[in-house]
């Protein structure tokens, strides 16, 4: 291994192609105001079958309590984050509350089979591509947004940025990356059979964004 | 650039032997605009067949011979996108490091594909004298992508008010000629030209017009083999025939 | 030299398979129009291409330093890095890691580099079950085939073929040709595998040296599942995938998804910088990166051929290739098909290993025009043709230079040069050809299988020009 490393690097160092100027930083601003960003985000998310609702900051628990049972979905999964605690405190009695509070190995089968929807927050949204940005952590683990068939994401309206380049820049991501950072732009999909779009192949079959204002 | 008094004309090897009337029509169109068209006697080929087959020494030998035909600092007009593209884009590469390199670069800078010259330099204006007709345009890949002049043939034909242009499906797709490709990959080339002629037939056009005789030889040859009534014609002949 | 003969045999087969050609024609037309819808403004597209080209070119220039920086950052983040010069080394490394972890079942995300190394076969021979989890890869794994396209591996199959395949392997699932139902069946089958897998193997789209981050682009979520659910994650990729900065990623991501599938962005963009941390509840406890050279450092030696390494594997060149649409990917007989395959494979494995692969191109330029990082593919293919027939040409590090040179063909070109570089000789020839035009052969090899034979005119243009009074000097 060591030898391979050295010989690869030696070959690469032996030849230095003619230097070119470093590329300019990619930055393009749309200048969209908040309302426009919400509109663009919503339009793009809906175009890939993502559901978007605008709610008052204090309404989301009730919304989920009301909406999920009407869709036949009862088994909720939350993390130990503030969002998870808040939902746990306010969950209706029709909702079966599950907490993601132990390592995955101890309850993998249950996670894969016995959960209807997971609820997470988000670090940001991107208007130009219709994306949610998540930095999963101990309080909202990675599989919480991936394994349940429905993923509900809360997005603070003021955290809606223009695009990825702007986000990286403004939030200074280079100062330290998390274990896992994600851009999620719709429910899971595939076009591997006859280039025909089909939703819900491996990840969530549905994605609901609740924009909180 | 302003209209020059004289131009060189490189007829190309294919036109010289197989489509001389197309070549002559191009010369007549330019002369009609009051410009002297010089057809240097020693011209043969730009070297493209060998260049594209990988035989660069042979291509260079032939290109070098052709280069001597164009000593004066006047534009060079070529009634073919691929031969024009060869001189403009590939000669500088082929002659890199050779004593003629700077001359070649200068020549490349004043080389024009015919329709490009008619539109950009002569700003030719055409008066349609022909009967109403439906045509399809097949722009060669080299005119489109190597020389970037696909819209010139379209704008020339658009001046002919009795000509209706119909667009083939997948109009940017290669007809499958590709020089030695048509020989080395004959079946593949045959399948490609079949798709192209099918698309052209579907337009209902009476004639296919192109700025490249390579494509015309391929498409026209296939149509003839299929006993189709769809005709093919080089843009220069078409313009000369219909306009004054 | 039976690579050339074998290549022609595969071409024949492909051309005779009308169903296959129809599948490709309809799939590619769809991808083309979706891509074009993503780039309504040509000026913006060209600016993004130029930016992307510069990002990739810059990364290749600084490649050794960036790889060291990447390694250092990854190690600091807790990701182990393994270097492999050859496919065999990469496979052995991965097998070693799996064996040490007692892994019996591996779920895999899409990776063309693992196709280069033949990883699945290698692991299966050693008793490890490997399950491809990308739907397209899963389909062709069931069929026992290789990918026919680098982005859409099962593009050559229609729904009926997929339905039959699934039914054959999973007879308990009711037969259906409904794409949504087929997709749901695959979901059920593969979910069990994800839940049970001991390890996940994935490819990588970009590696960021500045932060030590592995980026994966996907729609299905199988990439995320493969890299999150099992205890062990092994990523494999080529050394050229490194970029310098995190700010290099947004333009590449944008142009990659728009070019590859005509999407503004894919469903998931997954950035991995660490294994599971002590307080975290999921994610792999160990993450390894296998960096494969396999000819890449050799390609980089040549200032012109180096451009090949800018490729971000979007498959656009393939989607627009008028030859690929006739043949599909398998006919090429290489890991990477289409224009990028014609340019890359002879460099990667040797001009003498690919038969007449470079001849399967009309140099129409469609590939170069759509390439998101402006790789001059036709120019590279032309260069490789030259290298294949002339070993003296350059001092490049290509393997198998001159291997396609045939004395009779070379002799013909010499004759051609003699004729066309001596105007008087040429005039004699053209006089004879026009005057004896009726003697032109009616059959000219394969040309006349599909077309009539061209016939010289009565007089050459040179003669007509003189008659019409055009000056000749």
C-alpha cells in the first residue's frame, strides 16, 4: 500500500502540467427576496413531487397530528433534538411515538419495518434547486431522514438561501464539515427502467417540507 | 471585413472529381458579386482524409503542397465545411513546429466556408426566380460544430421566398459519413445514413440541400440506392439555379 | 488481432437487434430533451462549462499535492486511505477489509471504478455476496450483464425485459410490466439486504481536498443507505476525482446533474467527512477510501491527453453520440462506452487492447459540444488514431502505439500522398478518372451495400473553371 502510494505520487510529481490560473470562485446571485425564494423553492420541490406547506411557527405539531392520521400514518419517529422533544410533548394520542435514541444496530429491523414517518429539522433550504440541507447528528441521526417511507422536514423561512454556493460561503462550511451533510431535493426516485420516472425506490417515498414563518 | 477584390477558391478533391458543378456554382456566385475568383491550378486536397485516419505525416505532405497554392494575402473560400474546418482548425495543429506554421495560422484566419463568405463578407442578397419548392437542409457536422456556421445556409435559403424549409427530426445528428468511417465501419455507417434518410423522407421535402459534398455523397448515394425520388443538391448550385 | 474482428462481430449483432436500437433511440431522445430544458440560456451554459473546466483542470495540475492534502484531512477525520496502482491491488485491499470485518453480505452503490476492477466477481469468487442496489445495476446484476451506459446501466432493457428478469429470479412476486410496481418490488427485495448487510461499497463523484470530504450524487437513496446502514463503508474511486476546494463543488454538481439526467439537482447529494462519532447513533463505524490509479497517472503525463481526466462521468457525450445510439454500450466491449470510452480506454488499457475501437466515430463533434468540462473528445480520438498507426509520432506514454499499423493500409496512404502532393500527377489521375468514368467500379466494398457508387463527372472542376474563364494563378 505504502509502495503504491509512493509510486503513484512519484509519477504524478514527475509531471506537472502547465499551470493555469486557479478558477474564480463560483458565485452567482439571483437577488431573489424572501417571498421569491419561498416561491421558487416550492415550485421546484413540487415539480419533483415534494409537498410544501407554509405554517406559523407554532402550528407544525398540530398540523402533523391532524394530517398524518387522515393519511393512515400513525407511527412517528423523532430524534432527541428540540424538534423531537417538542413533537413528543405535543403528539396526539392517535400517533404512536418512537424515539431514535439508541444505536441503529439494536433496532434496525424495527426502523425498517415499523415506522411510517420521520420528522427532522433542517439547516437551510436552497431556493434555486429546491433543496433541503441537513446536517444529521446525534440528536437527529442520518437514517431518521432516510429509512421511514415519509420524511417531514421543518424549514425556517429565514434559512432559505439562494443556492448551494451562497450557503457554503455564508455559513463558512470550510471551517468544519460535519460527519455527514446532505442536500435533499425531493422524495427518492429512479428512472432506470425505460428512463421513466418512478418515485420511492429506496429512500422516502414522500417528502413534506413545512416552511415555518 | 470589407469586400475583397479577389479571393482564392479551393474546390476540394471531392468536388473537383465528383461535384464540379457545385464547385463552379460557388465560384459563379462570388463572381456575380464583382469579385475575382482565382482557382489555383496546383490544388488537390487539404489532407483531411489522412488526418482523420491517423496518417498525419501523409496529411502534412499533402497540406504542404496545397499551402503553396495560396501565397497572396486574400481570403480563401471553400465550398465545404469539413475542408474549410480542416484548414481553419486543424492545419495550425498539423503544422505546429513546422517552418510554415505562422503562414498557416494567417491563412487559417482568412479561410471561409462558402455560405459563411456569402453571408458575412459579401452580404449577398438573393431574388428567388424558381418555382415553389419544399426543401430540407442538412448541415454538415463540421459546418455546424467545427466552423460554427450552421445558420448561414439557413439565412441564405430564407432569402428565397418561394422555398419552404422543412426540418428533419434530429437535424443535428451526423449522417454517418465520417470519411474513412464509412469504409471501416460500413454497416454502422449504413445504419446511420438509413436513419438520416428516413428522417429526411418524413419531412416531405422534394430536395435536400447541404453545404458539404461529403454528406451529399452519403445521403444522395443512399437515396439513390433506395430508389427514392428525394433529390440532393449542394447549396451553391441551388442558389445559382434559383436566383439572380 | 481478433479484438478488431470481435468488435465487428459485436457491432453486427447490435445492428441486427432492432429492439435494442429502439430502446436506445427512445431513451436517449428523452435524455437529450431533458438536458436541453435545463440549459435554456446558452451563454449561461457556456460560462458554467468554462468554470467547470477550470475547476477540473486546476485540480489535475495540483493533483499530487491535493491527494496528499486529501489523505491528511481524511486521516484526521478518521477515514482510512488506501492506494492501489492496479485493479488487482484495489480488489485485494477491499477483500482484506471485508474479511477482517467478517463481512458476508455487501450492498453496493453504483461505481464505474469497481467495474474497472471487476470487484463483484472478485468478491463473489471469495464467498462474499455482493448486491448491487442501484435499480439499474440491480437489474443488470440479475441479468449477469455489464452496464451499457455509465449513468443508466440498464438503459438497454425495456420494461418487458425487466419484468421477465425479475419474475425469473423472484417467482413469488406477481408478474407485472408496470414500472411503479416493478420499482416497489425492487424496493422490498433490496430493503431486506440493506437491513442485513455487513458492509457497504460505494463510488465517489468528487473528493474535496480542503475539507477531506467524499461527495456522492444520486437519486435513489441506495447510495445513502449503502454508506450509512452497515457498520463498514468502503468507497472506491479514481485518483482524478479530487478537487481543491469546497467552493469547487457547486458548479460541478450543477453541471453534472443537468448534463447527466437533465435534472436541476439530484434527489440526494451526500457529503461524507467522518465515520460515526462516539455520540452518534448510526453511520458506519469505519470508513475507508480506496484510490485507484490504473493508468491515470500515466495519462496525465501528456499535455493533450490529460484533458481526458477532467471527465466527471456525466455520460452526456454518450447520450449525444450518433454511433452509440445505433450500437448501445455493450458492443464497445470496454468498461466505458461511447466517446469517453473511445478516448479513455485505449489510454487506460493500451491501444493494442481495444482493436479498432477508435474507428467507431465519425468525428462529428456532438460529444465535444455537450461535454460539461469541455473535453475535446474528437481531437483526442483523432490523436489516438494517429498514435495507433504510427509508433514514431510522439514520446507519449501510451501503450500499444503503432499497434494498428498495417503495411498495406500504410502503403495506400503513402500512394495517396504521392498522388495528392504532386499536382501534375493528380491532374493526370483526374483526367483519367473523368474520361474513364464509365469504368468506375459499381461495387465499392461496404459503401455500396447501402449506397450507389459515386461516379466522377465528365470534366473536373479545374477544367470547368478554365472554360468559364476563371483565373488560375
